[in-house]
């Protein structure tokens, strides 16, 4: 998975530089699509489908892993 | 029935060892375990897990056969649900990061096509609702028709509680199976959901059955239920006689009232699988959500060799699964054939 922890943590939405995100990274690597935009920390609209996911930030647009799986 | 008995730490009771009893009663005669007997299995010490799984596997092979039923699921309407199921990240009543989303018809059909490519025979369309409104019923009508026209796959739905009219309409659309989980034991349900009752769910299931659709009904293990309640749940499911029981393991999701609960432990989950198979020897028992966290790759194989005879491949509704190819490779390695579509009609 590419989108894990940028400026903001994609799992918990907290600032990536502060706090412990080990649990977040584990969840993102196993069973969770990103829920927060790594650039701005906004909650994204996420669609999971059988083979992939698409996540859309109102400011930073869409990311997807659909092509990878 | 085993009631008051002199239980020991090894699972031996006044009526004999529970797995020996199960071998005769369940494997030979096809009669599921009673609540007290299921509880005995759940209480077996860890060193007897391998034996329990092996017996559950023998029961599955004897009464269900070697085929594995593969299914894919998709969320048509995500999030914003008015109900308060405490495990669910899609309830609009909790501070969950899951935002509302709708899948359009083209992506729905595409998801069905991708699912069919894996060899799956079932494709389940799920909506996070208390029950369907007219808008959703219309989307389902259009979506089911499009899938049935373009994809060779059985269509299932999971749309919450239904009215009799909605049941009849779904059956008329050709919906093959309807999923509605009782989720947990009746006695534990009020700790899990307060916005509707276990009995309301039961009523929907009865209507679904009467209309001729297959009944899919399971639940989630690890929501703070006692072992007694887990045994209670197994026999309540058995009493319903569902065509399929999906077994989920709790994923503690952020923002939900159950966020603080522990992920169920692997051995505990596996013993539960064995016990459920011994309670329901003839039902399709499906691996559903949470197995990735609870069991990992090795545990998934143990489950397949411990009573499971169906899997959801690919992703779930809001969580991701292992890549479908990985599960298909596992079945190949285990030499477990995938059930073909013409066997399901
Ligand atoms: S009814 Fe379904 S979608 Fe709604 S909160 Fe309960 S489990 Fe979640
Ligand atoms: Zn985090
Ligand atoms: Zn953003």
C-alpha cells in the first residue's frame, strides 16, 4: 500500500510527526484503506470494492489502488 | 443431552469425552451438538484444538462435501446508517472516520465481473441501512437486472430489515440469497445493538425463507460475549437452519463503542469455528471479516481444515481482505475444489 503516513496519518488523522502510529501502520498494511488525506488530514470519502479502493479528498483529489490488485 | 456432568480439564464428562460423543453424534449421524455440548467444545483446553479441528473437518467433508463456495461482496451504500450496532464503523451515530458513499451501477456491475473472474458463485450487494427505502429498492432492481444480464453469478443482497412487500420484490428480482446476521446470542444482543431487536432480525429471516430465497445468517465472534453465550448463539443459528453462516471476528474499529475491545485470539477463534461446525454439520460455514487480524495466513489454513467450507475473497465493505489470488492459491495448495455455478442452481 502506498498511502500510509505522510504529513498526516491516513489511519487516525493525527500529525504523522507526533504521537505513535505503529498500530495505525499495522492496520493500514493489513486491512484498512486510508481514511484521512495524508496531505491535509481531512476525512476522505472512501469506496472499497472487491479488488481495490478509491479515496477522495475534497482538496487533494482521488487516490486509488484499484490498478494494483 | 449433556447437562450436569463431571467435567475435567481435558473435556471428559460424565457422558464421555465430548469429541468422542461428537464423532458418533455429529459425524456418524449428522445431528448437531446441543448448547451444553457446544459449550463443552468451547471449553476444551488448547492442546485439544488440533483434534477438534480435525473432527470438524471430517464432519464438513462427510456432510457438505469437498467443494468450497467462493463469494465476493460489495458495499453499494456505505456509512451514515441510523442504527447503533456497536461494532460497526458505518453507523452514523458514532464518530467513525467512515464517510457516506454510494457506488454507481457501472462500478457495481464491474465489481460483479471481477468477483466472477475469481471463480466465485455468489456476489452479495450490501447497503448500510436499517432497511431499504424506495430509492434503494429501485437501485437494487436496476443493479440486479444488469448483473444478471451480464455476469454469470448468483446475486445475494444484504439490505437490513425488510417488509413483506420488499421480501416479495427481492425474490421476484431473482435475488438468490439474503444476508441478515443475528450477530450474536439473543441474550447478548442488547449489549451490542439498542436501536432494534434480535427478534426483528429473526422476523426478517423468516420472511426471507418463506419467500424461497436462501437464508444467510451469521455473526461476529469477540464482542464481549461469554463462552455460554457463544454456545447459545451457535444453537440459535442451528435452529434457524440457515443455508449459510458467515463467521466474522471482531475488528475493533476507531470511533465505535467496541473500539477498545481486543482482537479475538487465534486459538479461541479456531475452537469457535470447530464448535460451530459441530453444531451445524450441514450448513455452509463461511470465513468472513476479521480473519486477517485474528488468524493471519496460517490460521486461515487451519480454519479451512477445521470446518469452514466457504470464503469471502477480496475486500469487505469498509475493510480490506487478502488479495483474492492469495486465497485462491491457498485453496489450490489445500487441494480444495471451488464449487461451480451449476452446482448451486
Ligand atoms: S444496521 Fe448494519 S450498517 Fe447499520 S449500524 Fe448496524 S451493522 Fe452497521
Ligand atoms: Zn495514526
Ligand atoms: Zn487532502
